[in-house]
C-alpha cells in the first residue's frame, strides 16, 4: 500500500514536471537563493550601521578628550574656544521635546485622515485625497522651513500668547514672553512634515483589516464608528504604533526646517512658547561649516548621541509592535 502511494506521488510530480517543462529542483534552488539574498541584505544593514557607529566614535573621541565640561549635562556649546567646553543637555532637551510634541499633534490628525479615506470618503474622492496626502511627503524640508518662517510663524505669535494666557499655569506653557520662533512653532512644522508618513502607513493598515471582521460587527448592529472601534483599531494598533515611530524618527532628525524656525538661545528653557531652543540636527547644520577640528568633532559626538537615541526609540517601537502582534 505504501509503495503504491509513493509511486502515485512520484507520478504526480513527474506529470507536473512535464507540464511546466522546468526541472523539479528549480523551486528549492530558488528558495535557497532568495533566503541567501535576504540573509545577506539583513547582514549588510547591520554592517553599515556598525560602520556608521564606529566612524562617529572614531571622529568624536579626540574632541571629547579636549572637552573641559560635562558632555552629558552641560548646557554650554563652545567647542571652538581656546578652552573647549560643550555639552548636549540643551540639544537633547530640544530634540526630544519638539519631536514628542510634534508626534502628539500629528498622530490624531493623521489617523483621522486615514480613517476618513479608508471608511468614510467616497471612492473617487478617496483616491485623489490619498494621493494628495502622499505628495506632502515629497515636499523638501527647505520648503517647509521657509513656509514656517514666512507664513506660519507670524500667526503663531497670537496663538502662543493665547495658550500662555489659558494654560500658563502649566510650566510647559508658562513664561513671561511667548513668541513665534519657539519650540512650539517648530513642533507644528514638524507635525505637518510627519503627518503624511503616519497617515499613509495607517491607511494601508486599515485597508488590510479582514472584511469578515467588519461585516460581523455590522451584522451585530454596530454603527460605522463602533465597527471601526471594535474591529479596525484593535487590528491596526501595532501598525499605527510603527507608523508613529517612523514619524518620530523623521522629526528627531530634521535639520533645515527646525534651523530656520528656531531662534538659537543658549540654555534649557522649559517654557516651549518662548523664543529659543536648539536641537541636535539644527545645531549641526548651523555650525558645521564654521567649526574647527575640535568643533567638528564635538558636532560629530552630538550626532553619535542622536544616533543612539534614534536606535533606542526604534528598538522600543519594535518591542511594542511585537507585543501587540502577539496580543492580536
């Protein structure tokens, strides 16, 4: 009985081989080649990242050895002085606060746009609207920066004063002189820049929700919003987190737009509505050309810290996404 079954399987495989005209081992060889290429690509990415980290460390060490201030806690940035003193406290504060604030502003709007395009908008309008939102990601950073300085910033003066008068009891929105070239204004510009990234990825995630799940919710009498809340958002939660983290990475590394909007004022200021502030990327783009060897090494050292922060954020995002996938 067993031999007859084996003969039947071989006969079926031979028939498929004669019908396709391809060698029987082609599929397995193709799988091995693809697996090798995929593995090699993953290893190449890790090698490139390790090479970048090694380059940054190599270039930063001489400047760090000449530094006469605490690199992690000092707010002073004067690496080109006779006695170099520089630290990243203000840069880290400005980078983290502006990026997180932009994420808080952009994520609800982006998810709302994605839900509207996926479930509420007519099909003809949805395709055009999705195309327009995707095009926002192609706008150069310099354009966002010029728009922020020339168009947005003059209007943000009144907005900052209004927020200060209403929410001034909160230290973050406090201060005596709210202005237009503040971390808050830079965060609004960053929010507009990362909005298409979060919206596009979230929209694609929502469109992958199994149709059976949505139909089951509607069959039980749920409204469209209740269906979205019960069937769509739980399914796409990990994807939304991943999209938000991609947007956060873009916001943390932005240079020109932030450099144009922010007024560079030394020291940490927890009042985000007041003029001033600085970030890693903006500080590098402002000072790199005028810096001496020690100054450039200091800028590279700050870039190394930004590199580490970005890696930590992305690793945390991957861990959250993995946990959410297991839960789903």
